[in-house]
């Protein structure tokens, strides 16, 4: 199941996928160098995400945190 998600603290995601007991999130950024924001931290905790992908305009994937990947 996929849908747009938001937490009670207003951390928004562009996409949240819940399948069985797994929860993944995805957000899209125009920048080539996204950074870890408070909103991302809140979304991870509030929405109980296992992983979060930050889709960016750069050429290379890179980790932002242990459970957050820039792609």
C-alpha cells in the first residue's frame, strides 16, 4: 500500500509504503546535495520508518544516515 504520509508534528513525506510489517518512506528534493533535516528525523520516528530514500537531482547516491539514503 502506498500513500502520501504526514506525522503529527508535520513532518511530510512524498511517499510512504507499508507492506506487511515494513515501512519505507520517500521524499523528493530539487537540490544536488540534500541534507538531513529535522523533518526527516521526525518522519523516521513518528511514522516508524525502517528506511527513507531522499531522491535528489545529483548524479551519485550517498548515505545521509544509517537508515537514510540519498539517491
